């Protein structure tokens, strides 16, 4: 099925409704890491964050953008890409890319079949994560702007998490040592060890890997943390770029 696109206002509402604030993210990471990731450590990592203003010009571009989850190809406007009928959060150039991505590589847990779900709450989670990845790709463009910002940040982390304020989106680098414990507990339902998936999506590509927390309303009407989703990007990190030069 063609990819359903959100307008600029809908994208902003999605991010601000289901994204975590900086304060909430710091608290959740502290809790899920068994107090290892302290507010002081969070503040240190935040200094190297990529801060993205949620302006209409950027969000309007996203409304016309499609990105293939297998090969990384980007399309603007038409034709729209195919969308996974299960999660509604993975998109493909054609059936061939979809089939290859479903199976994955020889790396354990790399296929989409390990994470696809038809759960209604998870669909919001997939869409939130997909939107964050598209923002990073749109910013990167053809001049590797993200690599420049990562270099300026001075940290060599490849995992980036996301927080939202009224006007900005933050991509915050996170140490693997701390995040392994958090992802292992939050991604247990994937049926694959998180270390395997990180290896599958990072070591083969040298790209940023997003770790996106999503909050949603439960059956009692309470807003709570739904979980953390791991998703690869096609934004190559500066040290990987240097090694390929």
C-alpha cells in the first residue's frame, strides 16, 4: 500500500504528544539504567546534542518525503513508497526491497520480521521513530551536515536518542555501555539480543542508530512510557566517512 503522509501540523502534534521532554527522558534513562545514567551524565551528553528547530519549512519537507528502509533511497513527492501493512512504520522502494528487508542479513535479528507488529500502540511508536529518522536524513542532505555536527559535538557515540520541547527536537548521543542495559530490558520482546541487533545495524554500515522512546495513553487514560525502539539510519558517521575516503 502507498505510504500515508502526515502534514506539517500532524508531524508536530505527533512529536509533541508522543515524544519525551528533556526532563522526562533524563528521569526515564536514570530509572531504566538502575541509576547508572545520572542527570549529570545526561547533561554532559546533551551538550553534544543536535538541536533541530521544529519549523514549518522543515516539517513541510517531511510531508513530501519517503525513505526506503532497505536501501536508503529518498523520494520527494510522488511516487509514494510501499508501506508495511503490519506496523505502518517501514517503507520500501518496491517489493524486492521489502522482501530483502523482511529477511535481513546473516546478522542475527537484522530482519524486519523480528520487530514488525500490528499492535495499535506500537504503530504510533513505529511512526514516531520513522519521523525522527526522516528528520535526521532530511538534515543530512548531500553535504553530510549531520557528520559535521557530530564532529563539533566531540563525542564518538553512534546511538542517539530523542527528546522534544515546544519548539525543538533534540538528537542526544548516548554511550553504548549505559544503553545496553536499557535496551536489553525494553527490547526483550523482539526475541533477539540487543547486542546482535546493534551489530547488525551499525557495524555493517557505520551509521547513526536511533533509540527512540515513545509515550502513549494506556487503557486507563494515563500517559506513560510505551518503550524504546531501535532503528537504523543511513546517516554515515564522520569516522566511518573518513575510513571510506
